[in-house]
């Protein structure tokens, strides 16, 4: 079987396994969200509570993107600035470590985690488009032809939407608010900026 066909076959089988686990994932999100909502109490607005309820309800449909065996890649899973070494020379030889959360994902998941979860709105708004443009340029230079700039933008919106569960899981695991509270505020700001709620309809 040619390499490309093997990749698509493996990705399709992985997607089916993910589908089988989808119910368990939704159950975990639901459980952690209950803890999250309980910890926040009145700090969780009615609007944001409704947002998460809609996300949980839409999760199986939103997961369909992951069934598409095209335009997926190996993702780091915890891509932030504390998990990489930057060269002193100013070259592009960046080295990532702490790969225990790696997996096959939509290409923009790590970008959304870095920019929407960890960056405050002003920085994200200033750099986001340029970084997505650069990412697309590198993909084209590397031979990718079927993944347009528009595809990246839509995948980024979906990735930002999924990253809203990051602070939920952190709170559900009883991590202190100093770790997840600012993540929560930043990711919700990105949801608003990118119109991610439209994906729930």
C-alpha cells in the first residue's frame, strides 16, 4: 500500500477509535464542568454556562472534523513557551520537549493552545493573523497543496472552541485557580473575537 494510502487508512482507523471513545470524552467533560461550575458559583455567568452546555451537546457533531483523514498532523498537546528551547543564535531551530500529550490532531490545535489560551487579547489580535499566514506559507513550501488559508482559519476557530475545555479540566482536577483562571478569561475572549459560537449552531 502506498505511503499516502497507509496514512489515510491509519488516520481513518484512529478516527473510528476516537468515535468509540467520544461518549466517554463527553462524560468526562460533563463531570469536570460540574466541578468547574461548582467552584465558580456566581462567577460563572448564565451566558457562559449556556455556552458550555451547547458545546457538550454539539461535541459529537464537532468531532466530525477529526474523522477527516486529510489535513491532520502530529500535535504536541502542551505547546507553550515553557516547553521549548529557543536557539541563542536567533535561528529557527526550536526544540520542543514534554511530548507526553502528543497525538494525531487538527493542525491548528497547538497554535490555538499557544495563542488563545496563553496570550492576552491584545497580543493575540496583533500576532495571530501573521502567524497563521506564516504557518500556511511554510506548509506550501513543504509541499502541502490541499490545505488552504481559509481551511486553516476555520480549523483555528474549531481548535479555539475545543480549547475552552482546558480550564474546565484543570479546575476539575482540583488545580488552584492561579493556574486556570486567566486561561479561562483568555480563551473566552478568543471565542468572542473569532465568532466561535457560530460553530455551535
